[in-house]
C-alpha cells in the first residue's frame, strides 16, 4: 500500500510505503523546508485475481467475491458434515499476525499455537514439556 503525506508548511507531497495513521507524521522532516510531514490519504494498488484452482475451496475461482462465496459454501458443508458451526474466512498469508506468528522466533510461535489449541504441522519436531 502506498500512503500519501503532505508537508504542513510548504504543501510538498510525498507518496511512500511507510504506514502512519491518518493525521500521523513521518519520522523525517520535509526535504524541501524541514516542516512537519503528515499523512493525509492512502492508495491501494491491487491486481485483479487471476482465475486459478484454490486448494482451500477445492474449486476454480476468478474473483474475491467468488472466493468468499466458495468459503461460505465449504463452511456450510463442514457444518452439516460435523454438526459443529464452521465459518471459514480468507486469511492474508503475508500477514504474520493472522497466521499466529510472533516476533519471538519459531519455537515460541509453536508454543503459542500449541497453547491456543492450534497444533503445529505434523512435520514439526517441537516437544512441549
């Protein structure tokens, strides 16, 4: 994501990938006048989803809407099959927090996942005492 910043003094615009809440300021001063540079808006650049076979849904999908509809269908099938409520949601695999990854390292991540009841992959050799 690219964020838009503007200098409060000289109105110089900057477009960079560094996140700051709207109204928040950058760590560096304006390169033109040294004034305070604050975020004013953001822009998202996304490509359309290319048609592909999705392992999670077991079907071909060509849009985010179709992907979410397929996840809903799979949730309903799993609910009927198991008798337990399921609600599958899309997860951004580049978002570490969504995957339960911590900054503390792989062993700590496995321990956190284990304590939450999310078992590590079967290939993992971590032993919990």
